[in-house]
């Protein structure tokens, strides 16, 4: 990591987002929790990439993950979480993502939200560990 300050900013946003997911779950806002889990994972992957001065464009988690995994090998074992969370970008937010007149908030469950939180937490944790090691500290 070359730019530890930049990486830490993105990790801080990821951690903040994880905290907000927990509040959403307790409030029953499961669709938002699922979307925010995608966001937290995106922030974490971008922390690794941006800290290294690598490209970090877009919202496609598999693309971000491929680049970040080369810099942070511990992320490579989290493919299933990346695949799950990548599905949480559009459907939790847009009614037209649901055929037959469904709406997102009726389509996501507490279980969906908890699984998404778990995956996001794993990705954020690993990215945080890598940033901390690269920046000569335990964790940012």
C-alpha cells in the first residue's frame, strides 16, 4: 500500500456502513441492509485498490475483487460472499427489478440481511487486515 491515508478513509466508511446495517436489521429494513452490505464490501475492496494506486472504478464486486485479491490474497477465499453481495446492488433498491409488481422491501428477509452482513463483515475484515499490515499497523 502506498497511500495508507486513502485506504484508511475507505475502510472507515466500510466500518461505518457495517454499523448502519445492524441498525437497519434491527429496524426491519432488510432490503436496505442487503444493499448496504454490497456497499460495505465495495468500500473495502476499493480501500485495497485505491491504497495501492490501482484502478477501482464501478460497482461490480467481482471485478473489484479480482484486482483486490491480487493485492490481498486473503480475499481470494471470499468468492462466495462476493457473488452473493454482487446480487444486492440493484434488486434491493428498484421496484422494476422485480417482475409481477413486487417491491424490494417485501422481497428481502431478515435471513437475507444477516447473511449479507456476515459476508460484508468478512470482506471488510480481511481488507482491513491487509491495509493494516501494509501500513505497518494492526488494523486501521
